[in-house]
């Protein structure tokens, strides 16, 4: 027999929550750009003793690096078919709003001087990282574009550097007073960036809603009943009852308290659970029809076994539902709708759920 009913109860419910905004710093690496070809001119030129280059990596290319990350080193990709050495290499970096390389030399005093020294280039026939530049001091990325100025004095070696064509992204010269942006100004070097950035680290904690003032085990029980082949319940938990301070959190588990006197193999139910965010703080009493599930999210659909456990006055989590990817609680009131059908059609009245009586509507 199918029955639908309204009761003024609040179930004793445990919610496993994941706080979404706890941040932790982790080391990471990303590649900026994709190889389209190679060049012997940027950022080093074996045929030239001196190379000066200004390079802009726009904000879109840096999307994998979070604002506030600290960069410790970069690596220029390419190949060295003949081992060599760089007598002097200086690297300057700045956060920038530029979308293309400047047409004139930048004021280096306004940039951070992150490296100064010599470099050794080992022979590396395949395309990869020719050399890594470990910064003398880390650089903090504050968003926007990244502006690099590299100044190198090449001594020996044969190098081929990977580049991606990005219009007007580079300006360079072979003498301190010259820039040749129009010649190779789209040959933006592909680089590896090693950085330490902030990522979301979920912190799980449990919230218990309601107190154990009684229990129900009759045909109109919630959240499910074991005396009918099908059951339905809808419960609204207010923001005050949830006590989450209005924070956005991820609900990953529901655990209903009670006790079960079933046989040792327990009793099984097919259960579907929907959740939503709402403004209503109570059931309005105007209809016994279920709330449409379309605007809600289905968070669970499967078969559960309620095992024999607990007894009156000694309540345990008899219905425990892991919600997979979970439900994003947006603050405010929170409704949970549950639909069930009995796996064991002849099951008797054995599962009892704890509830807290509320004022009748």
C-alpha cells in the first residue's frame, strides 16, 4: 500500500561536510606555450655574443598559475646538439598589463632581478628543457601578464629553442642599443614554470542536526518506512538548525540515527535522494503532493542494507549514504527529498529512526 503523509519532526541527522575554501600551498609545474618550430635566436643566439630580449606571456597563457603563486624557476625548452656555456645570463621579471612586447627597452630598475650568473648547456639531442634557471629570489605572480627580460652573453654551443608563434610577443636585439621586434617578434619561447601555488584542500567535518527526543517506527515514519513497499519523505532543515554560518560547503554524506531489530542479514531498500537550496523554512501544509525534483539535484540512487544494530536509547547511524560528488550547499535553508521502495517486499516493521518533535503546522 502507498501512503503519503506530513509529520512535524526534525530527524537526527549527521552531515559530513567539506569546507570548500581552505587553501594550501603546493609545488607545481606547467608549460607555457606549445612547440610550433625552433629558433637559434631566442633567448640565446650562438652566432651572437650578446642577445637582449623582452618577452610577454599574456594572462590567458598563464591561466593555470593562480594569483599569489610564487615562481622559483623557469626552463627554456629546446635542444643542444653541441654542449656549450653561457658566460653571463641575467633575467628580470615583472607583473604587467601589457598584451605585447614594448617597442623600446624597459626600465630594468622597475623589474625584479631574479637571476644573474653563468649557465652550462649539456648536450641534449631531443627537444626538451635545454637549461633551467633557478631564481636567486622567488617571484610572486599577482595576475595579468608576465614580462620577462633576458640578457645573455653566449660563449660556445649550438642551441635550438622551441617557440610558439604569438604576434608581437617578443622584442629583441643583438646589441644594447638595438631592437629587432619586427623580424622574430612572434617567436615566443616555450617555457616550463616551476611555482608554488594555492589550491583548494577539502577539510571534512561533521554537523549533527536535531536531538534524540524520540523515535518512530510506524508506517508514516521518515526518512523511510519498512512497512510499505514504497515511501516518500521531505524534510526542510533551516540555516539556523544547520549552523554552518551561511558558508558554501559540500555535503558528501548523510547519516540517519536510530536502531534496527531486523534479522542478521538486515533489510534492503532501493533509495533515491534529491537535495536543493530553498527559501522556505517549513512545510506549508497546503498539499501532500511531493515537491518537483526537476530543480533539485539527485545525489544518491542505489540499494542500501540497514543492518541489525542499536536499540532503544542506544542509537547508531543505521542509514549511511555516501553522496559521491556531493551537494553544493549555498547557504540558507536546505530541503532533502527521499523516495524509497522495499527490496524485501515482506519486511516487517524493524527500522526505527530518531526524531525531534517540532511544533505542528
